[in-house]
């Protein structure tokens, strides 16, 4: 077969080029893969595919974020109702937002929450400062170089432990709702933590402008953030787990405390591991 210019065209595939299913049409009935053809080589077709993919990703992102922020508990309901393809998968969303907020609060120094130099501002007794000074002297490094190495190791540990956040929160939910499947708690936790990361990112401009250090501003922002998260947890549990107001209020307090403990354990454990690595 040739085109209008006499050039040879690729023969139509007899089996799916992706999964091998036969017979196959333009799209495979088993895996949905579009079969290749001469039109794939045209710039017009390639451009149309790129634009379609970008529009598809954009619509999924907008739809997912809108429901995540404004309809607490709706995304896990949609997920288990079988409407997954229209939304970004929970773990993918969690990992993307974790990476974004981790970068935001790690490498711009005024807002660097995950930084030894920032923690020193909260070290009113000076115990951490003295420990770092001893470590720097033992390794014959300047304080700045030693703290930089600790930060680098701490960031690596946190990145490796990112999924522990989900598992820890899911375990708390399993205690609170022990009759539900653990997978449900994992998905619910992924979306809850994704919202928490968005909430943290919303506060980033404040810390980037005024710095992250103890004081009235930091306490006010933290208080507002906790209040919003408590309301969100209450509404999300009501929608997804179908519990009454009283039960939701009680379990919201327990869930927030459990999440706080998990977060502290992960942050402290990863920091201690970094300090021990350079002891």
C-alpha cells in the first residue's frame, strides 16, 4: 500500500502492538491501545495528541483539586465507586504534593521548616546548638558545613519515609473504624494528607516573607491551619464513613492527635537518624 506520493505505508497490524490481542481494530478491545498508522508520522497529528493529552491532564488536575479542597471526603468515595479515570490517583496526588511542599519548605531559607538552622530558633535551652557544636568540632568542620550535611541527610531520610505518613494515619483510622477495609483507610489518608500539604503551601508566602521562627505570627498561622484541618477532618469523615456529628467530633480529635503523633515520630526519627549518621 502506498500514499499519494508513492511512499510505502506500514501494513495495518493484525494483532495489538501492546498486548497481542486478535483481532484488532483502530483501538484494541482488550487494552484500549490505539494501533499505529502512517498518520502518526504527521506533525499535525502529533501536535493534536499533545494538546489533547495536556487538556486531559489539566481537566483531571482541576477536577481533583476542586473536589479535594471544597468537598472533603468526596474523592475517596469517587475512588471506591469506580470513578477513578476522571481523577488523579490518590498516591500520585500525594507524592506530587509532598514533593512540592517539601521543596518549598526545604530550600528557601526564610521559609525552611526542614532545616537545622530553623530548628535552632526553637531550641530555647540550647541543647541542639551544643550538640551540633560538638559534632562539628569532632568532624573538624565549620558549623555551617556540618549543619548542611545534617540537612542533606535529614531530607534524604524524610523522602524515604514519605509513605510512612499514609500508613501511620491509616493505622489510626483502622483503630477508629476497625470494621472498614485497610485499603479504604489508605486512600482516605492519602487524600487527607494531600489537603494538609495544600494547606501548608497556602501558608508558604507568609513564611517566605516574614520567616519561619517562633513568635505571634507563627503561632497564629499554626492555629488557623489546625482549625481548618479539624473542620476538614470532621466533614471528610462524615461524608466518607457516614458517621453522626457526635461520633465525628470525637473521632476528629483522636484522628488529629494520631496524625500529630505520626508526624512528630517521622520528623524526629528522620532527624535523629541524620544526627546519628554524623555522630
